[in-house]
């Protein structure tokens, strides 16, 4: 796949306990990105964070959370990412999504 230099980065922030179709939401989101033939996706588990409800989620032993933050990053063109986001938005009950310009240096 040839990739244009002016790409876009989609970040989706959710909780690791969020589910879709009976499985972890982050897995479903990445598999849906693959199904839509997007350029690439990565899932990262956060050590600590909070969202709209201001509840702290942390991996510290004294404040062990069972719902740590998860970030899914997907790179492709803005048009393709906006179509993807429209197709998955209904499955994301709570979270945040951002789109930003990405200068792609290489895609091998």
C-alpha cells in the first residue's frame, strides 16, 4: 500500500473494561480497522488517567484499578479515518476521539 505523506492520526481513549460484541472494545476497534484496510493501529495501556467523570484509574498497588485507560492509535488519511470513526462511534459508550495531522516519514 502506498501512503501519502500528509496523513492523519486518530486517537481513541477508552477503558480496558469497555466491551463490544461480547469482547474487549479495543480488540474490536483494531480488528474493524484491519477489516477496513486502514494503514495501521496500535493499542497502549495507560498506567494512570481520568476522563469525563473525573474518576482516577491507576495501576498503583494501593489504588488498583480494574479499568485502566487504553489508547488506540490509527494512522491513515483523514477521509478514511473519518469514515472509520463514523462506522464505530456507536460502539463507544464512553471515551474520547481526536484527529490530528500526521507527517508520515515512512511506511514500510
